[in-house]
């Protein structure tokens, strides 16, 4: 006759449920640690060294200088093209001196002399048309309308950016899903323990009735 399993021992299904819960907890904690190190620390540094300001366009111009960019048109098709340098000079609410506007921190690091880097096309003429379109946008559609811009004292204190690299929505999504994973794992473990505890109590009551 097979020996019956004691009531306090977990069944195979309960063991799997507990393992799944602990696995989700470990995955959530690891994700939070990695994202906290890779995202939260740079974001906090960016916010400590910068802030928001109101900007107004002063001048939009193309320099005679052209810069190189790399394009890809297939697995074995790669090359280099050139694009003109567009500069958007703005006046900020924090300083009377003109500031050079950039798309974001990545664009500032890639080319600190220009305000815009077009998607690199194989044809130089297409790159020039993209830059000209952006120039018309700032001249005609934005014009003298004020808009929000951002500055960062750690990079180039005299330049401003149109967008922050570490946006609040991006940070929220990066930390929301690991946190949800962690909470689901905790919930699975707690529900499994509670269900087992209730089963043990029910079996004990059943034995008392038959005693």
C-alpha cells in the first residue's frame, strides 16, 4: 500500500507554483537592479544637472560645412553620404545669450555643431532636402512661438535640447513591468501558502470529526 503524503508537504503542483513565484520574484528584482543602475542613475544625474526653460527661435540657418553619415541599403550595401549642417539658434528664459538647439542628448553627442541630423540616405541631395524641410519647419511653422526646451550643465551649458533622453514615460514603463513581475511572483507564493494552510486546517478538522 502506497504511503500517503503528509498534509503539511507540498504537492507537485504546489511545488511548481512556488518555484514559478520565486522565479518571477527573482526576475523582477534582477530587472529592477539592472534598470536602476543603467537608467535611473543617468536619469537622476541628468535632472540634477539640468532643467526646463522657455525657448524662442532667433535664427535658422544652414552652414556651408557638410558632415558625413553612414547609410545601409542591404546586407552588403553600405556607404557614406553627406548632409548640410542646420543650426537653430534660440533665446531661452534662463539666459539672454543665444543658445544652439539640439534634438536630444544623443544628437548633441553625435554632432554638437548642428541642430539636426537627418536619416542618412544614399543620395546627398535627399539629405539636403530633408534638412531644408526641417529648416522651413522651424522658420514657418514654429517661428516666434515659445516652446519648452531643456538644458544640461554637465554636457554643454550653452546649448539646449528639444527632448530629454530619459523621459518620464520611458522611465515609468521601464520600472512598471519589472515591478508588476515582482508583485505577481509574491502574489503566487502567498496564495500557494494560504491555500496550503487552509488545506492543512481542513484536514485537521476532518480528522477531529472522525476521531
